[in-house]
C-alpha cells in the first residue's frame, strides 16, 4: 500500500503546483497590486456610484440563471435518456450547439432573431421588446448555460443511474413521477449540485451577453464595470478599480461556492455498487413524442431561429439589407478563410486540444482528491478563476508571468487552463463517486498492475465523463477570444484573434461568418466524439449483468 | 493578405528578453515547436543609419490600416521588422498595465486611438519626450505625441428618415424614441464625443439628458450604432465615419451627415516609449507614419489622415469639424462618465 500512498502524494503535489500556478498566484498578484497601488482608494471604489446596483444585478442574474438553467438542462438530459424518444441522436447533438458559438455571438443572434427589425419581425411582424432588457439577458445566459447542465447531468446519468432499481420500482407499480422523485433525482444529486455551482460561477463572470444585450436598458453588472474601467486603465485609478472589482467577484464566488461545496459535496455522495447502464425505463410512446416535441420547440426557439439569423447575417452583403439572394455574398466567409487564418486555425485547434487534454487530467485529479479531507477546498479553489472575466484573468496572468511568458502560446495555454479547470473538473466530479474503492482493491489483489487496474476499473466507467469534459473544454477554448486577444504575441495569434483583429467586434457579418465556420469545422469532430461516447455506452450496456426488462404494459 | 507570405513565426522576440522567455517556455516546447521553428531574424543589416532592428508596436488601429503601413515601412527599410500587437483599447490598455507591472513596457511605439490614453501614459513617464518633425496641425499633437490618424464622430440616419442637420436636431420630435448613441464607458471615441458636448456651452451634459428624455438608447460600440440604424431599429445615431461609410459602401441603407457645429474629431496619437529613446528604428517608424508618404498609405488603407492635404476617405466639402479640449477632459472624464451613467444607467 506504500505505492498507493506515493501515488496519492504525487497527485496532490501535481494538483497543488498547478493550482498555485494558475489560480492562486494570479489572484495573489492582483491582490498585491491593489494593496500597493490602491490601498487608500479601495473604500472609495467599493462605495462608488452605481456599484451597488451592479452588484445586485450580478447576483440576481446568477441566481435567476441557475434556478432556470439547472431544471431545464436536467429535464433535457432526462428526456434524452428515453430510448424510445424519436430522433434522440439528433437532439443530443443539437442541444450542444450553443457551446460552439462564442457567447457574444449568441447574444447578437438573439437580437437578430427576435429584436426589432429582426428575423421574426421581418417574417411575421412580431418582435420581442424584452430582448434588450435584463429579462433578455437572463434568457440568453440560460440558453448559453443549458448545454453545460445537460452535459453534466447526462454524464451523471450515465455513471450513476440505477436502471435496474428504476425498472423494479415501475414493475412494482410506482408511477413515473415517483420513480423520478425517489430514485432518479436523488442519485443525480451530486451532478445537479455540481452543475448548479458551475452555472452560478459562470454567470457571475459572464460579460459579453450583458454588454451586448443589456446596454440599451442601462443594465450594468460587475463585469461590464470592469470592462469600462479596463477601457480607461491607462489611468492607474481606473486600473486599480478594474482589479478591485475582479477580486470582489472572486470574494462573492468564494462566499457562495465554498459553503456549497463543503456542505453539498459529502452529503450528496452515496456509496453504491457499480452497474453501468444508462438507458432508463422506456416509458410510453406518447410520452416520448411529447418529450420530443418539447425538445424540438426549445431547440427551434433557443437555437434554431437565432442560428438561422446568424447565417443570414453572415451571407448578407451589408447590414440592413434583406437576406435575399441578390444581397448574398461570400465576402464575410472569405475574410475568415484566408491563408493567414488557416495557420491560426491550426494553432487554435492544437492549443485547444492540448489545453483540453491537460484539463481533463487536472480535472480528474481534483475530482479524485476532493473525496478525502486533505483535498476538500480544492474544488472551490479551482472554480475561482472561472468567475473572473477573461480580460481580468488574462491581466492577472500577465502580471504574474508576463515578464517570462509574455506573448507566447504558453501564457495563453495557462489562461485556458485557469479559466476552464472547473469546466473539466465538475462533470468528472459529478460522475466519479460511482467508483467503489473495493473494486480497485479487488483488481489489485487479483494481480492487476496499477495501470491496468486504473485503466479497466477507473477509466472505463468514467470515459463518458472524461470525454464530455474534454469536449466542452476543447470547444470553448477553440473560439476563446477575450484572453487570447490580450495575451497573444507574434506567432501566437489564434483564429478568433486574427479574425476579430481584421473586423472589430461590432462588424456582425464577419463575426457571424467566423461562428458559422467554427461551427462547421467543429461539427465533424463533435460528431466523431458523440459516436465515440455512444459506442462506449453501448459497450458497457452489453456488459451489463442486468438484462433489459420489457416495457411494462400499463403506464401510469 | 500579402503579409501572409512573410516567414515570421514564433519565436521572434527582442534579444534582451529572448533567453528568459525561452527558459520559461521550455516545459511547453511541444506547443512552441508547433508554432514554427525558424530562427529569429538576423539583426544588423546594411545601411548608414541603424534602422534595422526589430521593434514592437502596440496599437488599437484596425488590421486593415496597420498592416499596409507596416508593410510599406518594412519595404523602405530592409532589415527593420515590426512585431505587432493589435487589440481593442480596453485590451491594449490592460496589456500595457500588465507589462508595466511585470518587467516593463514591451512596446517601443504605441499608436493609440484617443489622446486621453496617451495623456495618461505620458503622465506616467512611459511614453513621450520625442516627436518627429512633421507638418501635422498643432491641435493634433503635443510635444510628447503626434496625431497620425483621425476618427470623426458623425450622425447616421435610416432610410426614409430626414437626416439631421445639427446635433441638436437629435433631441427633437422627429427623432423621438429613435436615437441611438455609443456607450462612452465602452468606446473611447464615444467618450471623446461626450467630452466635446459637455465642454461646449451650447450643449453641456444636459444634451445627453435631452437625448434620453427624447427616448434615446445606448448600445456598446459605434459599430452597433451603425448596425442598428442600418437595420432600421433606430431612426438616427452617433457613430464614427469609418464605420458608417464602410456600411454604406457595402450597400447598407443609411444616410451619413456631418452635423453642425461639426463632426467631432478624435485623433489617434503615436508616441515613442521612454525605454526606446535610443531606437533609431522606432524613431524612423514614427517619422514615417507622420510623414506625407506614411499618411498617404494610412489614407489609402481607409483611415482619415491627420496631415492636411493628404486625400483620404470621404469628407463632405462643406463639413465642419470640432475638437474636444483633451487636456481639460483628462481631469473631467471620471466625473463626466459617472454623470453620464446617471442619465443612461438603469
């Protein structure tokens, strides 16, 4: 068992070094900067006009988005688990579409779809006046967050559900609702909690959607104030204010996330035997059709129309022209697809792949460590850099490492790791506690080498979670622009940086084309991954000791 | 773009930092290797003057303007290389702030988009102390920096709407619930406009109150104003001339006017970094962009030149132009912005 102790020590060492490097050091350097440069001004900054309403807006937005996105994402995951759902494979991919689109583009696409003179206005003469209000901001941030909740919950279902128990309950006469309430949802507890924390933190730090959509209503958040200060940060006072507000976000995140992690985490965990079969009791055909209709409506309204509006913008010669054939152009696409951008695209793909791979390892290690006392708190710690808006996190890294790594791909990689660590960790964490330690011991005692035991006992049931974590990190890193555009140097320009440098953020045509190209480029590998995940699930299902039980004839 | 052919890839860096950076990058060589494997260009070419270094330029000017300028300068000065960092003002300023606090400003030349930013850097002794000989008008330069491009804030109006003749028209009934303005907390050019209106006794900050009372709406960037008016969401708005003409030339249905008392000029100043006081290449680049030759390249690339007599993008014949008092604005900007946010905030 000395080997196990060494392994644990080494794991803790690696995670600690990484957490200190990419999370703690930037935060401490930022705090030190405020201390040295702003000392006396901090009180003024925290009592400045308008800050209290920005804090209130930020907090309410995060609460509202969490309360809406978590049930919605969970419902989608539960619905898509039904094997008899028409078009299940298709919807599973569709639900993830918002991950492929940078959030400011999602904001634009909603304005184009539902705003005044937008898609529905042109077509049907109706528009949604609320789209440029706090309500609109909330709805779009929810749409942006739902895929994450869906992914974490789906992975949680794959890893934690007890189909045999559910079937037994149904056969014994339990209604679908009572099975959901007493068996499925309690087992999903850790996944739901982890999704809620992630969405909350993500929303605290969200910048682009409030800025793009909330501006007309004067809706300010902490992040929009930070940006406004950074815009004037040639003035040391504004710079100090930006950093102070960023740290305020971190404090809010700590105050909410630390208790949530400390209380919810251990309580929601249950030790169970390992069976892996993620398909649920089939349920009625009519129910399946209803669920499919619901998902279709959500997909069309939340993603279909906005993305259609986005494509229309990308192929139209100039804003304000009707998206009809005589106004079509490929210029916006040519601006994205030139040779210089090809090089940048290669660099982006490589950087995103490296980041995602490192992140899955680091996320998995934290998920493993947080199960013991010495590792508690790590989960909270690695979520803190997620709350920082990209520009501020990039600034923190620049302050900490600029003198050595400034302008290199290495500092961009560090930024991706810092920003997305929680993205990688939480889905794995939500799925991990299905691993019974007994099985690992059993494998070792039966003569399996440590790596074999790891591979066969630990990694295989976790594969869907690891792949999901990898995928979400890869996709998010691929179109990341805020941090890269602050950190790049000669030869380390990513695709989004190059494209957005030639067309300012406001030029919607080119920006839309970028999103369309990224979406298309990604759909191919995304499909590959989806097939791989499905294959893994299939493989496990066939290994399952529990044979599928026929549908019950009567359905409540 | 023609520059795509130049074999300049990672790692290229100034000599003074290359070893420290390389050491730090070693653990991540995998990534670095994929970025390219060429050696840094040899410095010290031929020629009498020493205009053959690699210098670093930080700017917020768009790629379409800056790339042809760099190309032309490098063609004129074989051996000279310009490493470019281009980003929107907020990112640019954050990068400078990060540099200054972690080993010093990496740029040898900064070409900013508004004088306020420059004033701050000069006050911190990061830039200035030298300007090239130039014919650029005095109101567009100081002894620390020189204006090399100009943004004009103009008015745009939608199809079927009578274009405004003066800025004050926008507060009238004809534009009720239909005016859109860019957010001065987001865009420096919008802050320049706010500065001008607040300083002109005929307008004052009350102008924004009147706009707001007339149902005006704020959006983030001038480009968002152009887009919103082109789409017919708004009747008229305040945006920059480049954005407006680019949309109009592409076919967007908008009218562009240079309203009375004048389009608001916001010049983009360039300056030498204090640490680059000995760099002949950096000085040569500044001299070039402020010269007639450089100004012509800038104008042909689509930006408004600072030098009179160089023909650039459209300026109507009878257009008048007004200038904010930048020196005064430096002290007022925080209060102004807070006042503005009282009006246009939630």
